[in-house]
């Protein structure tokens, strides 16, 4: 069954001087969040950016995909500490994403963990949605 997820945003003013608010998301999990060009291209100053939200989505999706793959292979993870860093270059867009994961996974060696992580990177729906990003790296190791 397909699911839809929603968010509502209002932007006022020009790109450089304006500001916006992510009012809410359909789940009610967060909002309101302030966004601005400066939070995207300079310093966040307590505001978020689309890239920060993409980083959170990618880290969560990747962790879920890796957890699933490890469990299906008979080596469920005790813990996966996952990060994503999205690099935004004004005028070019998102130019790089760096995924990182440290895992506590009984019964698997480094090579097996690295292979599982590579599979999760390739198969995670958010990774697929971001396939146009020129560089997506992965640093995976057992903790």
C-alpha cells in the first residue's frame, strides 16, 4: 500500500531577504520550523534548511534499510549510529552527501558489514530519490 507524507510551507519576500516557515508535517511530529536563504547557504542561526531535512531523511532511511538487510541475512544489528552530511553549493545545488555508520552487529565481520551497508545505500528509497547527486560516499565500520 502506498503512503503519502505532507508538509506545508509559507515563504514571504525575495529569496535572499525573505524567510519561510515549515508550518507542520502531516504526522504532527514537528513544526513550525523557520527556514531562510542564510540558513541554507551560510550559517543556520537556529533555522533549518531543505538540505538539513534531506540529511535527516537520508540517515533515517539508510539506517532502516541497513537494519532490514542485516536482519534478513540473519545478523540483526544491536545498534546502528548513522549520520548524513549534505553539502549545498549555491548556484549548483546539492553536490555531495556523505553517509556514515558505526554498527554493533554480532556475528558479522567488517567485510560483511561493509557489503550490507553498500547494499542499503543503493537500495534505500531516499538514496534512489537522490540519485542525481554527483557524489554519495559511505563510511561504514563496526563499532
